[in-house]
C-alpha cells in the first residue's frame, strides 16, 4: 500500500501552504515549476518546511484540515 503525506511549504513571501499527496517528490516539483497552479504558483521559490507520512489519504486529509 502506498503511503500518503501531509506537507507544509514555506513560500518566498513567508506564507505557508498545506497540502497532501501520495507522491511527495512529484508534487513538490509541480509546486516549484508552477504547474500545480493556485496559491504557490506566484509565490516561488518554495521550501518544504515539514512532511509527515500517513497510511491512508483520509488520515492525511484529516490532519491537513486540522492544521488549516
């Protein structure tokens, strides 16, 4: 079973972005390239400030919602 990750990015303007994914390296590359659109697209470069692994998407999403 593939793990899921909660992640927090620090953006170039000092703000933070919280998300979850099942492929952290690819998702980080999408944020950095601006191909994910949305909040981080105009706030590059980004830095991975924190990540945590979960066994299910539901658990990762629940933690994301707690943080937000």
